[in-house]
C-alpha cells in the first residue's frame, strides 16, 4: 500500500472508567459513537476506529519516554491533525477544562519534523497526543 493512501486504523484499549471515558470522547472530543455493549464502546476519532474496553489502566507506573528533552507518557496514541484543526482542538479542550499533561507547543523548531504537539489525559487513564505539521510531507522526515 502506498504511504500516501491512508486508511483508518483500529485501536482497542482498556479504560478504567468506561462511562467517563465515553462521555469525554463523545462530548469533549466530538467523536461519533458507534456500536457498544456494557463493556465496550466504539468511536470514530477523526475517521479512525477506537474501541474503549472496560479494564485495567494502560498506564505503567512511571512509564515515560523522552522526546526533545521532554518526558512523554508511555504508552500513548494520538492523531495528526491539520494545522488549524489542531489549534481549534487545543482551544476547545482548554475551554472544556481538560488537563494538559504537556501544553500545546512547537517542538523540533526549524528542524525536519517540526511539529505542534500536546498531551492530555482522557478519563479512564488514557494518554492522548495530538500533533500537527505545517507541511504534512514532514511527518516522517528524519
């Protein structure tokens, strides 16, 4: 498959509080709710399929990695958004009172792969990263 032909990914992961996490994904992030049972809920996150399952925390005690000399939660996942969409989401999350683990910022400034990034902790122990690039051709730049 060509790298320029992107298709939706599917990610299933545990959350410690399914109801709170589902409310956050639907009401704060604006994700469309899909199929669900009493133990899991599917969502569309910018066109990608997420399955939230009631379970143990996916966070490891003290688990972090260093990126550009900043500690980031491990494991984590996220979405790369268009520049204006990234800024709008950051503002919407601020207005909703979301707690930023890493405030919106530009890293690798002036280097290949320059990007905007921020991290939040969604309810249910779910670390999320949202990124943006002025030039999407730089997503995999080295």
